[in-house]
C-alpha cells in the first residue's frame, strides 16, 4: 500500500543490525522483512536501534533506567538491556550482519540504499534560536506561579 504513495526509490524497508546471539527475536523480524523485500521488490536500508549515543554511555543509560524503574543498580533481577544499543557506524553494522549470516553483496546493497536515502534528504534545522512552542497558561495558573516565585 505504501509503495503506491511513494515514487520508486523513495520507499524502503528497514533491516535492523542487532546480534541474533544477544537479541534473538530480531532474526525472525529481519527474515520477514528481507522476504517481504524480495516478494514486493521494495529495497532495504540497514540501521540499528539505539538508546544512547556511544558505548561509553551504557552505564549512564543503565542508571537512568534504574531511576525510572525505582531499582538499585546492583539489584538482582532488574531489567537490563543486553547487547549494544549505541549509535553504530557502518563498520559495526556490517560486522554484526556478517556474523548474523547475511552476504556481503546484500549488506553492500543495503548500505548503498542508506546513502541514497541520505542524498535524497534535505533537512535544515535553524540553529541559535529557540524552537520551543509558546504555551499560554490560564490566568489562575500564572497567578499561582507568580505567587510561589515571591515566596521562594
């Protein structure tokens, strides 16, 4: 359905590079995506899911998760994300995909599609200015705010 709305070469399916040894459910998902890509002749791009920027941020992410969940860092049985969840470079993605059993030519095609997608995107974000929306508070809230500022 979506491919009918997008011109050829502007619609892709996404393969996620995540070690199947660590996160096994990605094997089933990626297999279905690759199969769908072949059946419908929709090209794939490749990326990875990430929750923090670099590998050195993993402990900070774990601590933030503990705070969110009300758990202690060393608490037995707490939720902990296994695997690598940082923004990966192309070399890391390729290494994972090769280890997961994909062929070099297939991976190369996906990374080329990544570049095609990047080249077709023109994103301009104005810098050095606030981009937050302005919300007007009801008068009674504004008055409360002013009152608490004077006593603080």
